[in-house]
C-alpha cells in the first residue's frame, strides 16, 4: 500500500492563544525542562528523568516526524503561547501523535487510520483552559485527513485534569485498566479515551 499521509502541518496550527508547529532542535531544551518538572512527569509514562534523557527522547520523536511509512507515522510538535498567555513565542509545552492503520481481520489491507495523541503543558499555564484548546486543535488537524476514523488517548486514572480536557473535547472513556504499569516502583491505573469521526462531526453540527 502507499505511504500514509505526512500529517506534518504545512503551516503552524494556531488557536486564539496557542501555536503548534513542528519541534526543532532549538525547542528541545525548553520542552524537556517542562517535562522534567514533578508536576508534569507525575502524569507522564517516562516518569522522573534527567532533562538530557528527555531531550534524547524528544530528538528521537523529531527524527521520526520526517520518516515516511506505509503502516505508521509520528509527528512531534512544540506548543507556544500567543496573545496574553505569557510572552508570545514562549514554549509552554509539547504534543504530538502517532497514526497507524486500523487493525483488520487477517491483516487485510485498509485505508482507515487510528491516531493516538499525547501532550504536556507547563504548570505555569494550568487552569486556563489551554489543555482543552490544545487537544481540540489536534483533533481538528487529525480529522482534517478524511482517512482518520478514530483518535485515542491514554491517561493515568488519577490525572483528573487531563481526563477533563479529553471529555470537554467529546472523548469518552472506553476502558479502565487496574495496575496497568509501574511508575517509580508503584503500580498505576490507566484509562483509555477515544473519539470517533462521526461523534466529532455530530458535536460540530450541534455546536459543541
């Protein structure tokens, strides 16, 4: 089958308060510093890592952003503030997604795609609704590709803020996984959220 669409935005994705664009080497240190804060890494699967370790992970995601593939694509973005959310152009987090073909019986060929999103924002901008705005912009971007059928997100069960962000964007909880993994030596529960294209389109028509 042919390669998947690139999904790398040709121009920055902008909302009234945010700009999302492909991450560059100049952004890595700032994004890693945010992920290295306890208020942030508590809810991230990589847990407490040194900034240089997080930088290495981000650089790997950046390298994958430009790799073509017929089964999976990954895009790493940086999040900048716009308007009154701090100084314009300041990095306040990062986000991204992986897109893969939907599984099929007997691995039959399909053009239908499933995306999985992730995001991390600085605690300095918490409580302003920026997470909801960020996820909404990712959803709009991904469903802009007609082949995307479903968008998923994984979140720790005790991350109430992130769960609220997803629900405000129309996602529903599909699963609750007890002792799903181990962070800092302790088992953690996790939730799976999803949003289907028809649900999103229905919400758009209803003026959500």
